[in-house]
C-alpha cells in the first residue's frame, strides 16, 4: 500500500489524484482527514499518536514546512521514525532544488535528506524547483505595476502539476528509484520582467528594505518574511536560473509552459481579458 501525506494540500492532493487515476492503490493522509472523505487517515506530525502507517509500504512524504526549522525537523523526524518502526519500506520525499540552498527554508529539507540517508528505509529524494504558481503570485501587479524585488534575475520555475505527476510516477515504482536524488527545476528560466510584459503592466521593483517594511503589516507569521526575502534575493542574484533538470526524463509528457502557468496564477483582475 502507498500513502501520501499532506493530501489535503496543493501538491499532496495532486499526487494522490494522479496515483488513483493511474490505478495505483493509495491512501490519503492529512491533519484533517474529514476534508478528504472516507478512507483517509489522520496524520498529525505534531502528534506521534496519530502516525498510523500500518500496512504502508511506500510513503510519499510531502514536506511539512510553513514553520520554524526546529518544528519542521521534529515533524519529519517523527514520521520517518514511525515509518521505520512500522514496516514502511520506502520513502519518497519532496525536497528543495539544490540551487535553493540560499533560501531561508532550505535547512529543514537538507536535514531531512540526511536523516533518510542515515536511516533504515529505502528512499528517493525529489528536489523540487520553485513553483511557477508561487512566482506568479509573488510578482502579481500592485497598483498597475510589478513591484516585487526580484531584480533582473531569472527563475527556472516549474508547474506544480508537473511535480505532482513526477512524484506519482516515482512513487508507483519506488524500488526502481531507490537511492536516487532527482533535480526537478524547470526547463526554462524567466524573469519578473517577462511576467510584467505578459500582463501588460509596468515594472517598478521596490528595494528589499521597502518590501520588508510592507510585509511587516501583512499579518504574516514571524518566520515568513525572512523566507520570502531570501527568495527575492536568490532570484535577483541569479542563483535559481539553472535549468539542469531530470524533469523531462521522468515526466511522461512534455512539461507544461511554466511561464504561462505563472502568468495565469498571478494575473490581476484588471488585466484579465
């Protein structure tokens, strides 16, 4: 049996749906299984008592980010330990592209990779590139202009659908991917200026300092502004533009046009039509 964690989230739900569509028996795990209907398992990484992985042979561990590093690391350690203790054979982990080591949320990913390599399970690491949808939303125009501080740097973004399909393909035949680490950046890099042109708006990027000040009043959790600012800096510095990727080899079709996906995700209502 195969189980997908975080199956109520945007990536996990797509992975689970892809597996079912391919005829692969797969359970859905979530902190709130009521959102997923009958057959879903309650999995709360903050509560070891809920980590029931009985009967699971392959676990798709969708990163439980969106917290401080120590919290994410503890969550991942709990579920990996539960997998080791309950007879899981293989973990497919959705990590972060190697180029993302400059990002403020990279540490927990690298720790988890190291934990898997030192553990008792078979493993495959999928180092996902940054979502095209995220790039589009972060760059989305404000008052008729793209103001996000991405500089002139490009991002080899990748559509979430492509990452979900690769994850499903790998998980369905996990033994064939034992001990592999795959880089899954996009196949083409594009800039905030490219997005601005697609939306037909001006581009007036603000400074990191000004953007930090704006985020201070946005109601974000304390750990989120530094993570976002590290993303802007990494793109602006050209660290995320590389397109050396295993995506086309693992994806059973042509990758989606990541620029078009980003444009659609961040399109302001004033530009639609």
